[in-house]
C-alpha cells in the first residue's frame, strides 16, 4: 500500500510539473529569444500569453523585462514538483543516487528562488551568479545523475526498451532545448519526463535498505533546510520587479498667479551615484542640488541642505556605513550649502525656513548650519536621535488644496505649498512654488532625475514602489495640464526657458562633474 501511494504521488506531481513547464517554456523562450529565433515558442505564446510578445529579445540576465518575471517566477513550482517526484520515487535503487538527486535539486530550487526574488533586493549581478554558477551546473549534474540512475535500472530489467534507457535524460534535454532554445526549462522538462517514464515502467524491485546512514540523514536535513528557506523567501519577501506602471489619475490644474515677486536660486552641492551593490551597470554621477526661495515679504526659504561637510572634507569615508556601501559621494568645501549662500551676501542666520524633502544624507548634510531656521519635515519623519534639531511638521501649517497630495500653505498666500507624500521614502516632502513668472515643483527624490520621470522604471530606490509610481504619474499628468510648470528633480536639472528670469542657476560650473575631476565613465 505504501509503495502504491508513493508511486501515485510520483506520477501525479511529475505530470503536473510537466504540464506547468509546457505552459511556461514557450512563453519564457519567446521573451528571451524574440520573435525570430524560435518559431514554435512564438506560435504558442500567441495563444498562451499575448502580453509576452515583446518586440525585442532579452538574451541577458542583467536586463529582464517585467513580463519575464511575471511568468518566470512560477517556475519554482516546477522545481518543487521535481523535488517531490524524486523524493517519493521507488525506482531509484541506490540510496546514494537518490540522496544526491534530492540535494542537487534543492540547490537548484534555492538558486531559482534567489534569481526571481532576492536579486531585486541585492544586485542584478546576483541573477547571473545564481543562474550561471549554481542553477545551470546543478541541472547538468542532475542530468548526469539520472543517466546513471537509468543505466542502473536496466541492469535489473532486460526488456528491450530499457537497453538504451540511460540515454533518455540527455537526449530529451537536447531535444527540448533544440525545440524551445531555452535553459533551464528544457532540461528540467526532460528530467520530469524521465521520472514519469521510469516510474510507470517500474516493476517489483527489491526493497531498498531501510536503514538511514549518516550521509542520508545529513543530505535529507540539508535538503529540508534549503526547501524551508526557499519557501520562506518566496512567501515572506515580496516579489518586486522595478518596472511599475502605477495608478494613473486625472490631475487638476494648480491655481497660480504670475508677478508674485518670488525668485528661485539653484545651487549644486556635489555629486553622487549608486554603487555596484544597487546598480552594477549604472555609472552616471548626478548632482545634489538645493534650492533657495526668496519671498519679497517673508524672506528666505531653503529646500534641502545638500551634501555634508564631512563628505566634502573626507570624501567617501565621510558617508559612513552602510551608506558608503550603497552610494558614492563627492563634493568640496566651497560647494557646501552655507558657503555658496554666503557668496550671495546671505548669512545662514537669514534663512527663516528650511524644508527637507526626506532624511537621506545627501539632503540633510548641512542642516545644523542654519540654526535660526524653522526646520520643516513631513509629519511622519523619524530622524535618528540627536541627528537633527527639533522640527515642525508640514501639517502644522494651514491646510491647502493640491491634486499632488496633502498640501499645506506655508505663508497663507498660496505661493509656497508643502506637499506630503510617501514613495521614495515613507515621509517625502515636495514644494510647489509660484514664482514671479510661473510655477515650479521642487520634487526632492519623488522625481530622482529627468529620465526617471519619463520611464516606468522606479529603479531599486523607493521604499514604497507603488506609491512612487503613482507620484511619478501624477507629476507627469500635471506637467501635461500645466506646460508652464518646471519640475526640479532631486538629482538632475530641467530645461529652463529663457523667459524664466525668476530662476537663477548659481555657480553653473559646479553642475559639471569635471569640476570634481570625475567623468561619467569612471
């Protein structure tokens, strides 16, 4: 009875794995190879998943489209079916072969989980490592093991069909790889078919030694640990591709009037970029601007305070861990916020308000230099103890109306609106300012750079990717409604029209990376 149940489980799970694999393999092959290379995949995908009919092939683990992840991460279920089929099989006579197959399958399963889940939280290079150096070698070893298993099975069965059965795993793997031109799905499909065939043709076999030796115990425990960890990652860690379309809502025009007399001064305090830990292939250095608003009645308002004095003096070491692991920053003393403002004849003590977009180091670097300023943050902000002076939440000001989010009127005259959002962090703050010649949006990292605003890629930066995508869409749509609106990203410069005499770029050379002896390639 136990043998019967075990064999039925093997048949059922291997059959289910085959069916799921046959559904996934043409889709993944079509995404990977494009429309030209694999006619069968192109034909089947047209019926199975039209959204996977992409124009360009992928052919690289470093730049996967969203559709690849959408279908590909279900392949873990195929691995689970393969593992269960091996574990419950009765046709593998040699315990060491069975244990080895269980262990190697568990390793391949773990690598596959890490490719689809963890690589989005580590680095895209993780995909290459897990795929090329763990999953693919594991599958190759499994093909060798099943060749040996099939060869051993013919030694005790002299039927004609089993004379060459040991060739089955490799031949089937080559066949399906030629048909669909895709690894690892094709070899795994071959393994599942081999298990099904060998199990269905299994005859009365002498009972395997029931004693569990040390090797068996170690292998089974290791396999169980890998399975539990893999299953835990797939459940606990939210699967998160970076391409997010996001909610797209209709935006209303923001009320504004010209001739407000307000002017904007723009400074760059340095440059930074993501390290390879966040973006292995992205090498562009981006500016870290700050904004000084001159109100004719209420004085000066500063938005963000830029890179810190410590980074300007100590370089990368000034960031400290873990920020130094995630970002590279460069600046010099004369680029610091308080030094550039002094050159305009404005004392740091003259700044009445200092609004901070969010609490990342490259935006709060010189907060303490502006001791007389009222510090304004998103009310949900939680600064590290002792890192900043006491702050005033944006919500303490008069509530206002804005289609961009919760808005508060700084002076009660609708010239400067404080807009609370979440997306890049849990506590973002933007400023919508009516300058003398028209409106500007100081977005902070709600818009990281100009290219970010144009694409659906929210990168690996936001803590709330869906909200970040929604904010991006809202700003896009508002820009369409209000073509006179200029959006100033957190790490870029927009095009400023010549008629905008209310916007002043201070020290333009500071916006050139060459000013710090760096190029966009190094």
